C-alpha cells in the first residue's frame, strides 16, 4: 500500500537565499529598535553579531551544513546592515 503524503517534497532551490534575506531584514529591524533605544552604532553591531554567533553555535559538522552561519550574516555584513540602518535614522 502506497502513501503519497509520506513522500517529502524537495526543498526549494533558493531556500538558503530566502532565509538569508529574512535574517537580514530581521537584523535591520533589530538595529532600528536599538537605535531608538539609544544604543551606539558600535554597541548595536556587537550585540547583533553576538546574537547571530550564538544562534549558529555550534555549527554543523555534517555534510550539507544546514546549521552553518551563512556569508550574508558575517560580522562585516552585520556591521554594514547596522551602518545602513543608523544612516537612515529610523524613528
């Protein structure tokens, strides 16, 4: 007896890119919140970089590496997101 609903659907080809975009948007949102709370740009960058590092700790060692920190969430990329957000002076 076959159960077609048991067959998993393959993941989308652009799934990693979509997850990275969502994560960057969330970081920008958090950076704007930190701006409104009065954090300096350097403190906000440190705080957000530490949060992302914690989220991906420990990185996966297996094949495929689904839990590895993407390049779009590197410390330099986070600093750029925070700098762009602070330049807009969100209110």
